[in-house]
């Protein structure tokens, strides 16, 4: 589990919800080499396409941005499940190449999990990663994620099908608050 679960973001980084007006900043961040090759989007996405994606994201999911001044240095998204999967959500995090290993990803994950746990009462958080992305796997393990399955030929990367893995973090059922008389309701 994450050792410093309550540590704040780096002093020069602020986390807030993404807004439609952030499309330009998100577009610039998504073009970073480590991000562009990590997600399943096609290269050279237009700003208009990214704007449409962001508008749908903030309308249907939870999206956070990590900002250093006017520069977006990371984002996270939490996509809650529906109906019989309403206890679940998928999470994705991306950090600017120049901001790796500076606490941005950890701060985004902590705040995203705080929303999932304390506000939405979710019990299962999932993510899909490339099976050979050992840095991302180690990062997620710090927050209690475990590998559940290998997905053979899950994604096309550089003209080759590569394996993915499904990872998840399970949380115990929520406790009941004690009634005024001291017994759970």
C-alpha cells in the first residue's frame, strides 16, 4: 500500500477538476512521447478531437488535472461503472515527461482514490496497462493494485500486438455508522 497516503502534492503543483477550457493544455500534455504511446488513441489527434473527448470526459466521469502555474503536468480520470458494475471504476493517470518521479502521479492517484473511496463508496478500482510497463505496474502496486489477468495481444503498439494486463484494487465493504445508542444501523 502507499506509504504516504496523505502526503500533499509537490509544493509547486495544484490539483483541481479539469474544465472544458483546459483543452489546449490537455492537448499539449497528451502529445508528450510517454503519454502519446501509452494510451490507445491514434497519433496526431486534432485539438478539436481532444476538446470533444475532454467535454465527454468531464460530463460523464471524474477528471483531475495537476497544474504547475499555467502548465498542466498530469491528469487522472475515474470512470465509474454502471448498473451491476456500479461498485467499480476504471482509473487512468498520465504525467508530463519532465515531471516523472516528482510526486505528481502519486498526488493524482491519492486524490482520485479519495474520491472513489470517500465520496463514491467504490469497492473495486481497475486499470489496464501494458504488461511490459514495469514502472506503471510498480506505481499501481504502491496503492494496493494487484495483477488479475494477462490479456494476450491486447493492443497494437508500433505495428505489433502486445500483451496487456488487468489490475485492480479491492476494498472491504464499507462499515456502518453507529446509531445514537451505539449499535450499527
